C-alpha cells in the first residue's frame, strides 16, 4: 500500500480508504445483528422454557 503520493495534499493523505471503512462497518454491523438475534433466541426459547 502506497502511503506517500506527491500529488495529494495533506487532507487527502490523512483520509482513509472509503472502501475498507464501508466493508468494516458492514461486517461489524452484520455480526452485531446476528449476535443480537442469537441472544434473543437463547433468552426466549432456552431460558424462558424453564
């Protein structure tokens, strides 16, 4: 990954990769939703049945 580009100004150099950030948000959000549904399932069907 190239970190230095003489044609970019300081603002452009500081910005991260938008594609990587979008992918990271999508993956973390998907995992969070799956875990939330798993916890709801466990709570209602396994703990609630006793």
